[in-house]
């Protein structure tokens, strides 16, 4: 029997999250406009689970969207309160057990969360409970990108012997099927180009610096060994890692229209 993993708290990331996950003003504005448009028909406030430091929520609030935020990390919520005192209303909680009544919200935003929770299906059912029937879920996974960046991530995980724990969702295809099988709909919003390239060396240094959530479960020795081995592979295969440009992945959101009947 596989043990269910725990949801991942970003307490340790509060001091560096904004500097390592920031978007350009242009990308942030395009994302806000896209999400605001997708939420234009929702009836009631919007819940964001994993609200973090407000990277998505603060621009949406400025655009007129009513947001309520939930996060497991007290430190991330404290940073958000420093940036935006009083708005939005915030609750510290695990997304697998949301402290809200049924049908409280018109929609929900889920950015880079479902690969961090103990059981993504439980989270989706909680969202279906607290979002009104026919409401909207806006979900983005993020991830390791493609090409060389994805291969660096894959090889580092393999060297460290790490795989995605059971219950976490690494790809949104199962969510598409889950929502559709319940009578809902799933569509992709237009991809938003980011045009913020990095290098293979940047990706390797992020592993060494323990900046990504999937590296937090490595020991220091395993993380150093993974970065060392993958750096050697990049050098032998492509040349100097600092000269190997990695194209930045676009921002890709999925829009899920919930079934018109409550679960």
C-alpha cells in the first residue's frame, strides 16, 4: 500500500518566492486580463487556493475581482499581508479541507498547486463543494518546460531517486477527464508567451540552491550529486551550460466549467 503524501507548505520559500517566480509586467497584465475575462460570468467572489504571496491575486483585485485566499503556509500569507494589507481576506488552511460552506464562491483559481497537495481528487471535490454548480475553475500547472530544461529536471530527479508522490498531479490531463466525466467541460485558454529565456546553468543553480519545491525532498548530498551529474551531462552533450539557452515556457491556463448539478 502506497502511503499518501502530505501537502507541501511553502514556508521556506517566502523570502525568495517573488524574486524567483516573478513575471514581467507585460506577462502579468496579459494573465490578469485573461483570467478576469474567464471569470466575468461568475456569480460571487472567487477563491484562490495556494494564493501564496499574491502573484495572481493582487493584480486581479486591482482589476476589480473579488478574491478570497487560502494557503497552507503562514509565512507566505504573512508576506502577502505585507504587500497588500487588508485585501484579500485570507485563511490558513489545507486545500484538502476548505473551511467554507457549500456553494460559497462563483469560481476558483488554482495556480501551481495540484502537484503539491496530498490528494488532488480530494482538492477538486472540495472545490466542487465550495464553488457553485456551473462555476469556473481556472487551473495552471506550470512545470519543467520542454526540451533541455525538461531533460535537466528529469535527469536530476532520476539521479536523486525522486518521483512524484502518489496523490499529487503532475499533468492536467487526468483533471480534464475527471471534470468531463462528472458532466463538466475543459478548455485551454490562449497560451501567453513569456519571452524570458534562461540558461542550462541557471536551471542547475536553481537545483543547487534548493529553490524548487521538488528539490526540497532531496538530501543535501543527493541534490549536490544530481546537479553535478547533470551538469557533466550537459557539458559533454552540448558544451558550456552557461551558453545553452533554455526558452521560457508560456503561461498556460485551463478553464473548467463545473457541472450544473452539485456533487
